[in-house]
């Protein structure tokens, strides 16, 4: 997998960037965000708001792959912010 697009966001939000993920099979998943949380930057997967006003992830990623994705996204973000 690889980061297909990384767009920094400089608005009034904890979101610092939006990005897309391309799988090894060529499938592109849009709507990932890089968020500045209390423990630093982390990846947030695409979400939808349910009828109960709670947010639900649209993409489920195993913990080992999520850690790998987080590292890839942070590296890509650092490269464009330099």
C-alpha cells in the first residue's frame, strides 16, 4: 500500500491533512485524515455519521496495518511540509 495523495489543511481544525490510500491491488480508498491529537499526529479512517449522531468507520483496518499506515502517512506529511 502507498499514499496516493496528501493535501495539507491549514484551517481552524485539528485536521492537518487529507490523503488517499492505494492498495497493492490498485484500489484507491479516499477520505483518510491526519489529525493532531493530544499524543501527536495520527491517522483517522473515513467515517460516516449514523442516525444516532455517532461516527462509524467505513474502512476497517487490522492494528498492524493501521500502525504501518500511520507511519507511512506521517512520513509523507513530513516530506511535503519541509
